[in-house]
C-alpha cells in the first residue's frame, strides 16, 4: 500500500536521437566559429609582423621566434599564408567580407585612381620595362614613375585614364560612376612609406603587394583591363590592339592637419602588365606584377 509521502513513479521519456540536419547544423556552427577565430588571428599576425611598420628590434625578435617571418618567408609564413588563402576563399565564397568602421568612415591619408598605359611597341628585354623611365623616390611621398618623354607621349603609347579621374584636381567631387569605383577600389593600394623606411623596404613591400594583388584578384583586374581596352577600340575603330597594357595608379598624398590644405601628386605607380597578343606561359598568371627593385614586370607562378 502506497503512503502519501511516496512519490508517483515517473516513466522516463526517451529522447529522440539528433537528426542528420541537426548534426550538420551543429558541425557547421563549430566550423564557422573556428573559421572566424582562425581567419582573424592569422590576418592580424601577418599584418602586425609585416605591414604594420615594425621597427628593427621588434622585427629581429619576431624573426628569432619564426625565422624570416617578417620577410614573408620561412616555414611558419608558408603555413600561415596557406591558411589565410583558404579562409579568404571561404570568405569570398560566402560573402563574409567585413570592413570595420565602428562609428564613422576612416580618415584617409592618400587616395588614387587607376590609369592604363597602352603600348604598340615590343616589350623590352632588359632594363626598365617602360623604355626610358625611372623610379624617383621620396621618403615622404614614396615612388613616382618618371617617363623620358614627359607630357609629349610618343605615337606608340596612349594613356587611358579612369572614368573617375579628376579633370581638375584642384576642384573635384565624385558623383556618379559608383559601380566603376567599386571595381577600381579592389586594386587601389596606399603606397606611402612608413616612418624610417628605407627605399629597399618600400621596394620589397610594394613588390609583395603587387604579387598579392594578382593572387587575390587576378581575374577581376584582367576583366577590368580587357573591358577598358575593348571600349577604347570601339571608340577608335581605326586602331589596332596594343601589344602591352599596363595598369598603373595615379596616387595622391593628402596633407596632414598641420599642413596647408591640399595634396601632393599625382605620383605614378606601375602595378601589372597584360600582353593581349602573347601566348600564356604554362603555370604562370596571365598578368605580370611589377617588381619595384628591378623596375620590370615579371611573370609570376600560380
């Protein structure tokens, strides 16, 4: 006989096993958490160690822990680069690109617009890729490509400015052409030197950035260059396709608050070369990045 103090027996309710959908969802959540942590950590480590303007002593300390890491070489850098490449592809595939700006847009210290230099001449075998040119360097402004002909451009060359380029750089407001700016913004880069940079430091950094431009956005840059050249050819039906098409950046340094209003520039910065009539090289990108040390466009392995 059951007394009042004795509880009723409770039958255990069986718990249904997790469905395949629930398992997949849980695995995806774990993967996404790992992806966010890993991609942010690897990106931060790479930026701090290579592009943040570390002084000589911190660089030496980093290289003691991971040999040649600040020069983007060595086993640890190779491992980080592969991880960063994989996470970046997942980011692009899933549309997770994020440009952080907590309360307001960033205050720019520089800006620039692309410009194409088209040439019907054969590529040079030695010396600068652009005949008669030289790279001037200023510790404050960085590099500027100076051509031998100045404003009197030869008949076998032609400039093709961006549709967003200012007609008057003293009085300029961007209005319209927003979609083109979005495309062109993908291959803009700030080329200002860091404090205490040597010329060789800037040469190496810009050369790496040109190579990264191809690894990150080769097809997008190529399509942009093809579109610009084809549009120009339609507008000039008597012209033939150029042998060389060079993507460059017209770069401006914006004055600091303590300086007079205005900017310096434009400085001309070579980026990549496309040769429409050349046969693609096996295992190489179709575009060739500019090497700021040799002053030449050089083929790059995929």
